[in-house]
C-alpha cells in the first residue's frame, strides 16, 4: 500500500503519541543517541518527581515531526546536537524564548541563542589529529589544513555533516566568505580519500595509514581512551592531537543543546529541565558519561577528557556562527566538497 508523505507523517505521530498537558510529566524529543543519557533523565525524575516521556530520532526527522504537529504538538523540549540543528529549529519557529536567571547565570552568553530560544549544555572541540609516526609537523591551525604540504593526507567527513557545516560557518565568521572559500578548496585538494563515515572512521584512517591528518570531535577520541573502540583503542598511542589556533582564535567548539518547544503544554516543567541540565550534577555527567566538555565553567572533567590537556577555546558567539551556516553550505557546493 502506498501512502502519501502527509499520511506517513500522520501515521508516525499516531503510532508514538504522547500525552499533551499532564501535571508532573515532560515530553522530550531528543536526537542524542547515547545510552548514558539515561542517567540524566532518571536523576531529573528523582529530583523533581517529573516523569519524562521520550521520542528519539534523527534531528531532521524530529524537526519535521514538530512542524507537522503544529500547535497541537505534545513536545515540551527539543534536545539535539550542534548549533546548526538548534538554529534550524529556531528558524522554523519550533522554539520559544526562556527567561531564566539560573540559565543566564550558569550558561556562558556565547553558548546560548541571542533571544534565549536555545542553550548549549555540553561542548565538543573539533580538533586536528595526526599520525605521530609519519607527521613531524602537524597543522597548528584550521587554515593549515589547506596547506599544500598536506596534499593527499587529510581525512574529514562530508559536507552534509553538521559538525563540518558549523566549523566552516565559524571560519566564515572569523575570516570572511572569500578566505573561507579558499580554505575549503584547499582542504578538498588535500583529501586522502572522498569523505566517508563518521568521526571515529577518520581516526581509524590514521591507524590504518589511509591518511596522516584527520579532523574529529574530541569526545570520539576521549571515548577510545576510556573504553575499547574497534580500530582505534588498540593503537591509540600512534595518534597525536592538536588544539588548533592556540595563538589566535582558539579551538572550535560545537554544542549539544536544548530549547523549550514553541507550543510546550508543560512549559514550567520544560524550563525546570533546562535549568537541571545546567546543574553541577548534570554537567559532571555530560563529561563522565559521554566524554564531553561541560558548558558551565569550573565543572570537573572526566579523566578521559582531562587527558586531552588544557586549551584555549574559541569564544565566538555561536548565534552569529549559526547565521553563516547557509553560506557555509554554499561554499561546500561551490568547491565540490562531497
């Protein structure tokens, strides 16, 4: 039987229906796919007595679902990964502004939307990794990745990856569109292979010798330090890392964040959940449970994360970066970054 797109959407919504307003409940739509987040949710329920009902899926699917549900959406909270997705949710009218002294006090201003529609709660640095056996002089800046000295040596993900979209948008923010275009072309020229796989696959490329320089988020590497990751952990001593631009803009950070849904039926509970995510206990768990950097300053790091060392982070306002994501996608298309 063939169904129209609208019929399929209606069927999906009906098959996983959540209650709308229900005192003591919270309806959470999340694209975070980490089993360790279970502890975050259970601790919130233990502290508040509020039961969490969850719908999990890919970010774009959740955004489409919320849009299709419209004013009748049961969603109270959207949790997703990367500034690009948070910005898209805002631009689609799926979030609402939150006025919270707790969030304003604890979440740095550059990690939240200028109109308080989303807030970052954990961070990942997008940094440069290299094969220590073959690379004597690794790239020290993002711009160095385009240096002809690294021709045929770089592994990096596709242009459809949100982490790369935000990285290029940050380069546009700092250096302008012309310089960012030249950089993207240089990286394409230096690729060891066509973009493929996730961040862990870029690290595997270093171990296998397929590439000598790779770009990945820190938490994939930190995870391989903490637990066994196939194709990485067994030979992790072969991999070195660089936090780029330590003499200049600092290492690019991307976010996992959340916002209150535009039509949240349990709005007060939703705000409580955002405030809980900024608490010390939740912030510690982002690091110990998923090898991320906390958004709140001064929160202790997991051993796996602390092993990466101290570094200067780029403190550019991520709302400003989000505005340049469409430009970044245009540049990717122009230079043929697959």
